[in-house]
């Protein structure tokens, strides 16, 4: 009976913390008074432009906050606001093979993010985030690009989410 009471108490405390916006089970620490977030479109200002990357990245960032927080997406400036641009999209040889040719290539995507937290301005930041995907040079960029972009964008969005609202 004592153990059941303890379990019920722990569950009630967890739900009360989650419900007031102080903590979520994803590890996000969001000010309790924050109710909205906004994400401006991230234009692709990289020297090499991939046509769908801006939309894919912007949507992924919106989806992450919609799924992982109790905040509501707004078109104006939200209590938590993201803006920025894609500043890098490039492919470089990564590993050289025996015949002095690239054995592996690396696709790298870099985004510049400005984050504003209306209730905790000490958490505001402007920062570059970069992730990459290595692939065999025998494959063309066109063949690996959809998978590589999905994986890189997922990692970038996770990094941005952690920097913005996970204060471990």
C-alpha cells in the first residue's frame, strides 16, 4: 500500500510539472508563461542551392516544436522565435583512395539561427549549426541526396531544439 501511494505521488508531481509548462518528458525546459512559438522561413543563401532544402528545414523545425512541446505555432512572433538562413551546402572529398581519387565525399549543411525567448532573454542566441553526411564517391550526389538531407536536417533540428530549450 505504501509503495502504491509513492507511485501515485510521483506520477501526480510529474503531471503537474508537465502541465504547467515547466518541464516536458522530452527534456524541454520552457518558461511556464510561454504559449507560442514561431519559425520564419529559412532562405537558402548558400553558394550551392538545393531547391527544396529551405522548405524541408523550416517545416522540420516547426514539426519538432509542435510534436515535442505544448507550444502553439503562430504566424507572428511567438514567445519563442526562430529565424535565420541556410548558409552552407557543399560537397567535398573526404577520404582519398589508393589511386589518389576521392573514396568518400561529405555533404555538409550549415544554418545560421537566431533564437529569441521573450521570457528568458538570457537564453537568446545567434549561432551557426552544421552537420554532415559521408557517402561513397562511387555514388552520385543525386542518388544519396534525399536520404542525406533528411538525416542532416533531423540532426540540425535536434541540435537547435537542444540549444534553445533543453538546459541540462
